[in-house]
C-alpha cells in the first residue's frame, strides 16, 4: 500500500485536492520569496514562469510521452532559461521599473500562448495525464524548504540579503551584483516552472487566462502577507490565503473585499507581514540551544 492510498483512507478527494494545490502554491511562493523577499527584486510576472513550466511539461507529456520526472524538470529548466533571458536586460532596473518590466513580460507570454496552435490557443490544452500526487507534492515541498533554508544560510544567501539592503555597499564588499541577481532569479523561476508542471498534471487542462496578472498578484500576496524574506512567513501566508476561499465560500461574492480588508488591517498592525523578520535559521538555532541547555541541566542533576 503506497502513501497516497493511506491518505485516501483518512481524507476525501476534496481535501486531498486542496492540500495538493497548497503544496504547489508553496513551491512557487518560496521561489518568489527568493526573488522579492531575500534579494529585494520586485517581480509581477511570476505567473508567466508558472505558465512556461506548465505548458512545457504538458506538451512534452502529450507529444513525446516522456516520463513525468523528466517533463517536470524540463518545465523548471525552461522557466529558469527564460528567467535568465529576462534577467540580463531587466535586473539592472530597480523598484517600480523592474515590476513594470516583469508585468509586461507576463502579459507577452500570456498573449503568445493565446495565439500558438501547439498550446491550444484560446481553447486551451486538454487531455494532460494526471501524475501529480499528494505524496510527490509533500516530498517536493520538504525538499524546497530545505533547499531554501540551506541557501538562506549560505554565503550566497547572505550576499543576496546584502544586495537587498544596500547594493552599493554589497558591491563595495566584493559581491557580483548582476550575477547574484540573475542566479537568484533563475532559481526562483525554476521553482515556478516546477510548480507550473505540477499544476498542469493535476488540473489536466491549461488555459492562458489562468496565468494572468491576477495569478502573479496572488503569489505576491502570499509572500507579502506572510512576511518578505521569511520562510515560515511564506508557508503561513500561502496556507492562510489558499485555504481562505474554502472558508469564505458563504461570502464568495465578497471574497476580494474581505481580502482587501485583511490586507489593510495587516498593513496597519503588521506592516512587515504576519511573520516578518522571523527566520527559519533563528528558530532552529533557538531550539538547538534550548535542547542543549535542557540536556546540560539534566546531566548536572
């Protein structure tokens, strides 16, 4: 009996679908957190990289019948490739200008997919095989959180934080600004591509309209609500906003109004996000110190 059969014994299909979607969003949101939260690059085009990963993996599955792990990685690398191609001319921009450039790229990708025959045009792409499972998504989420934790605690991660805080000072300390930004952008967009591939093989249907500005805004909200640059914050923010529509079904028509009110309230009382400034490294270090202290006290007794 595999893990998915065990999950099916305790959860119905609806809850499993919601949990899979939460995991897919978490992977994409952690990628955006690396770009916007850790490196400080405002990106409004995250949905474009999701769509590139989704369409790449779906087309490879339908046309070439390649194994699922291969098409998933292909979607991630294709998104990362376009992230690098976009990064070279645009990552020298800062703030609002970079946001506008990535927003324009997102719209270009959406319109291109709307007019390509291989993507199904406005009718969309259907018949995609369903390979995404809850077990696979849980494994990938754990791997992504671990990778982001290791990256955040590395020399490269500290260089990205230095760029976010002060580019001129970081460059004076020997940090290669352009290379670091493009590398972070490539990693973040790779995760977006993986997220898109999982989405395609869960929903089994793709339409360019599903990857518009609203989707990019949703991912940015996940990161901002949880706390920019905080892995626990991104997990909390994504969980709250992914599950919120399920709890707000009785006021579905006013859902966006409720979202807006929540964001205003949060910006007043928690301007840095729900867990803004909370680092996974600090949480783990504090737990380690407490355990060491408890062991030492036990040994002394």
